[in-house]
């Protein structure tokens, strides 16, 4: 073997990942080696080699690249690029709830990786934070295709999981991975992406596996929606993690378009802050200033045509006569109106005075009659009351 093992980077149920040195290129690589006890298991070994060959065919900036395959006796392994950094799981444990900017940067790369995998007719089936590496530059890479399912009917070797066997990590599994293991599609990965997104937004795991049994956990996944995060991501998460497959996004491409459709406008708006504001003097140099149009009186000419002065005098005289006549007629009309108004008021005042006198006389007569009636009514009432009183006492 042309590789020297240096240290252990990680360990799973069936394989161990070592940090190794490549003797040919003198570079560090990650070497995933099948555990000795599983080398003789043909089914496991076949799946392990299928994972290596599948990853070797992939070429994407957000998917871990495989460069070599080793199958020598008890040593079955494949060589991957070594990414110096940490998994998304470690990143979340260290930072907790992520900022909106961090979520957008990380989730966008995750979606690109999964979209590419689906284009290769594969379903990853194990989308979770520990299967995404983040290097020191913030670049995200998807890894571990150990239980990936091929959607290509000619790749039967990649789907030998057995009837009814659940494949995936329980906390991030989709409902159909629990209830219908053969119905797993690209939407299953979309569901898992929605759960990981929920964890990035909230900073906590979606389920408490310390208090829940495996049965209780699976029941929650099948029946109960994730709690609202009270963030702008809730609508995306709700659709991605819909229990009904048909209610989810059709693809990870559609999920990305919907996730970042609103943010695109925000980014474009924020770019305006990078526009360099010029000074007033710089603007003046580049923008021509339109001078205001000023009307000036023409200077008198030194020579006038013959007869021009006479015509001007005659026209002025006619103008003055016309204006005087107009004002004279106006004054006459005004005085005529005032006279008529004054006389009509006099007539109205005489009529009004007579009407007022008649009204006063009528009021006085009515008042006198009313007083007389009131006195008579009072006297009559007193007399009647006295009569009633006498009669009333006489009854006892």
C-alpha cells in the first residue's frame, strides 16, 4: 500500500477514517478503511466498494473527491481528499444558533451538493450535520455515501439493503424512511435538509434522544411537525419537512430557489452601500449645469423708421380714451346698483317695522288672555280641590 497511516480522524460502525500520507504525491489524504471483521461479508464489502466507485465518478466542489481504491486481501479501503476543518455537527456544537448570514452561506452550499448528487441519480439517505465538512475557508463538502440509494434500475448492487431495513440516522430520517423503506426518493433528502436547517436556525437538536425511546422518536417523525422557529425560515422548513411527500419541494433546486428568492433582492439592495458617493465638486465637474434663461430688454435702436413715433403716440391716446371710458361706465353702474339697494332696504325696513308692531300687539293680547285663563284655571282648580276634600273626609 502506497499510504502511511498517521492518525484516526473518525470511526463508524463498519469503517475507520485515517489521516494518511500519500507516498506518490507527498500529500495528506483521508483513507476510509473497512473494518477487518466485515471484509469477509460479501454484502457489506460490495456496498463499501460501490460507495467508493460512486464517489470516484463525482466531480463537484461541494462533494468529497475520491482518488483511489484499495482491495488487497484484508485491506479494503478508498482514498479521499483530506479536508482540514470540522463537521457541521462540531460547528453547531461549538457555536449553537447560527446567524442568518452563516445559515445562508452554509445551506446554499449544502443544497448545491445535494442537487448534484440527485443529478447523478442517487439518494444520499443520510443527510445530517456530521456528514458535511467545513474547511477553514468556510467551504462545505458532503461526504459518506455508505447507504446511498441509486435511482438507476441497472445499479442493483447499490440497493441491497433487504426488505424492511431502515437506512439512515433516526433523528434526521424522513417519515417514509421509517414506514416505507422502498419508497425513498430525492424528497427524502429534502426532508432531512429541512431538519438540518431547523437545527441551524434554533441551535438545538430537533429531538431529545436522551428522553425519547427509538419508538417514540419515530412516532414523532411520522406524526408531529417540527416546532416553529419564529423566524423567516419557518415557511421553508415547513414545506421541506411536510409529512406528505407530494407536499414537499419537488427538488433541491426548487428548495434553493425558494430559500434564496427573497434574499436575492436583499443582497442587491445591500450592494448599494458599496456605491462610492462622489463629492459635490466632483458631481459638478461631470454634470453640465444648465444656466437659467434670463430675458433682457432690448436696447433702443439708434434710428427709427419714418412715422414710427407718430403711430406710437396715436395708439397710446386711443388706449387712454378706452380705459377712461371703461372706468367711467363702471362707476356709473356701481352707483346705480347702490341707489337701488338703498331704496329697497328702505322699503323693506318700513314693511318690517309694520310687521314687528303687529306681532307685538298680537303677543300682548295673547299674553293677557293667557294670564286671564291661568288665573281662572287656578281658581277653578282650588274650588274643585276644596269640594273633593270635603267629600273625601265625609266618607269616613
